[in-house]
């Protein structure tokens, strides 16, 4: 019995990613695809989809592609470390976003906003006249 093979469109749909994402992961060495001898199109066997689903899982958690390089040889500890680095990066981006939001809120509630608004209004009046 011949194994079931999936084209890139079906494989991408099953994984919840774009076909271009699968091609990118292949270029980066994260996934493998066989080739159809007749037309050289990519073909994914079930084991290819299982491997790709692991990559999709870690990508959904925010782990960068560069962290997953050589994932087949990464230990559980290496993957945990990559997740820890990703979590720290996300926390830092959240903190930076909160700082920016706080600064914006301060600006909007401060006298700065009133002065800015008055300045814009006076500039607009120059163009009207």
C-alpha cells in the first residue's frame, strides 16, 4: 500500500500556515518534503507533517525560526531554553508597550496635549487664510 502524500496546499492547511511558510521552513532546514518525480512539486508524507507540526507548535508559542535551527538534534533542555528566551522577550516587549502606553496616556491627559492641539489649530488657521 502506497503512503498518502499531501501537496503543499493541503499540508499548509492541515498545519494552519501559509504554503510560503512551509517553503521558508524548508529553505531553513526545519522541514523536509519529498518531490513528485513527474512535476517536481513538493509532497509531504505523514511523518513530514508530524515534524512540521512540531515546528508550527513552537512558532505559535513565538519561538523564532533561528532558535529552531537544527531542531531535530535539540534536546528537551535546548527547547526549554528557547522557550524561556522567548518568554523573556515577550515579557520585555509587553513592558515596553506598557511604558509607551503610559507615556501616551500621560501626554493625552497633560497640558502637553492642550498645547499641541492649540498649535495644530493655529497652523490650520494659517492655511485657511
